[in-house]
C-alpha cells in the first residue's frame, strides 16, 4: 500500500482533466494523497515530461508515480506499470515517458494494464488517464498487487526515447534543449562534467550558437553574478546546466525550445 500518488501530465489546469482524475483516485483510494508534480508540460512533449519526471521523483516520498503524456491514446501503445527497487511503482503509457525515471530507480518488474477489474467500467478511446491509468494507480496505492493488473512485460521491449547525449569536443560542447520552464530558463542535457570537460569556469564568456543566431553568455553560479538582461550559463537546482537571463526570458530572446541544438564554445 502507498500513502501517496504523484501526478504529472500535459493537461494544464484550464479544463477538467486533472480534477476528474483526482476524483477517480479518491473514489478508489480515499485515504491516499495526490501530489501534483506539474500539469504544465507542453502538449505532447514526452521528452520534456520524461526529463522533469526523472528530475523530480528523487525528491518525492515512496509513491505510485502516475504520469500521462499520451499522444497515441487509443492506438497500439501499451498501458504499463513498473515496480522499481526503491519500492515505488510507475504508471503510464509505454511511450518512453516513464523510462528514464524508472531506470534510474532500478526496474524490478513490469506488467501491462489489461485486467478490466482495475479500469473504469466504460473506457473511452481518448481519455485513458481517467479510465485506465488513474484507476490502476489508485488500486495499486490501495494494496492491489502489481501482477494482478495484467500480463508481465519484458523491460527490454519498452519504448525508449532517443534521449540526446551531449557531444564534448575540443573546446566546444554540442548540447540539446530538454525543457523550458515558465520563467524562460532553457534546460540543457549538460552536467558539470561536460562543462568541466572543455575547461569552462565561473566568469568565462561563451558563445551560444543556435541554428540561425549566436549569442554571448557568462558562466555564472547565480543570477546575481550577471548584469540585468545578460545571458548566463549556470548549473540549476537539479544539477543540469541551463541558459537564463538575469531578470528576463532566455527562451523568448533566443527562440530556443525543446529539441533544439546549441553549440557552446569559449568566446573569442
């Protein structure tokens, strides 16, 4: 049994989607608390959702982690639940969304969500978050065993995202944008070892080359290390490097978005 279900989607909060999923969970497992990680992932942005889920799960209590970004709802993709070595369970579509976080926690077993006892009586073609995933997560939290949900799944058959790795060359980095937050900070697939690999230090100036434009930034520890309006390259709270503007919106200035490539090199 679990005391918590965490919940991450691309549903937003304008419509009823999140609320009705909360209601389904409460009907099945009224004593379980739902912790909303975010519902602000851009529509269908599976890679961004996977990155944020992997970043945030280590800060969550032992829980059922329910995550739904599901552009292929009603199609051939499987609905799955994954148990990990830390005693948590992940529930969501088999489209790569769950895999980085579950792999980091250590996958022990997985099952497909096929048993009709743990779905709503009527399953729509377009809202499996309400009709399949939320009920399964709630039943798991209430004590139903993982194996009761359906047939076992070989983890080797999971859909896996082409999660980009940075390229570290002689005096340059080739990075990919993973996510953009509401402040316009641009999270990259870079960590300290990559930045150290080309000898960048606090106070160094770097060139950020996108497809059509180039910008200059300073390597900084905090926003206070730069003048207002200046671009910075800094290590964020999850240990990834990001591009930001002191007092501004780096994504709006650079037009950088998830999936874009950025070449970083020391400024001449």
